[in-house]
């Protein structure tokens, strides 16, 4: 996926949802902060979004722009309308989210993308192999700082034992690198 495709997804999701703002989360949110992110971080052809002011419109987005839709067939990527509450994000993530807004590329609509450390903490909370690989690349490329990531993991709404295991993973991975 490219930054231009992300901006297209924001435009389309806003048009379908009749909202001028969407939350952008999931792996492709990295393109907000790092438009030229390494290719292995841009491998997904899916953008996860939720309209900021009309969360009830996630199904409309998924129906019109989702996997196997005409949009997907036409553009080679799709927009997954999904509730952001389904993601495990650190407390305060919404205050750290940053905007993508351009009068032409997003037609004045705003995509609020999850900041890289919050995204990495969320990926670790899922703890799938592909998510750990994603975070490992972020650390290797110097796109995130291990200390800040550990602070964000501490802010995850999950049990203490799980947070402790994730912090240990960050520590040992950072030491390996």
C-alpha cells in the first residue's frame, strides 16, 4: 500500500459514511507518520477505519469498500470498516492521534491515524507472529523507541501479567537488535 492509496481510502470512507473524519488504525496507519515506510510494513492491502463521528457507518464502509467489493477489484486494496473499540490501544491514544488532511488528496476530509508507538503496542497486544514481525521492523528501522513503546504497553487495557510479558518481549527484542 502507498500513502496515496491511504489518502484515497480516507476520501472514500468519508464519502460512504457521510463523515468528514475517520480513525485510521491497523498496520497501514504507519503511512500517516511514515509515508515512505519500508515495503514490508506496507504489505497489507487493507486499511482499517471507523468514522469518527458516525461509528455506526462501519458496515456501510465495509459493504461499499471492503474485501471483494467493486472498490477492491478496481483499486487493488480495500477499506475495512470496523469499530476501533475492537483494537486494543493504549490509554490516551486518541489524544496522540495525528491528522492526514489535504484539500486535494483527501478532499478536505481528515484521517486521524494512530501514532506509531500506540500502533506498535496495539500490534503487540494482538501478539500474532506477523504483528511481532511488524514491531520488530519498526524497532530495527529506528521508527519507534523501545522505552516509549514499553511506556505505551503499560497503558494497554489488559491484565498486568500480559503487559509484563509484552514489556519483556520489547526489552529482549531491543537488546537483540
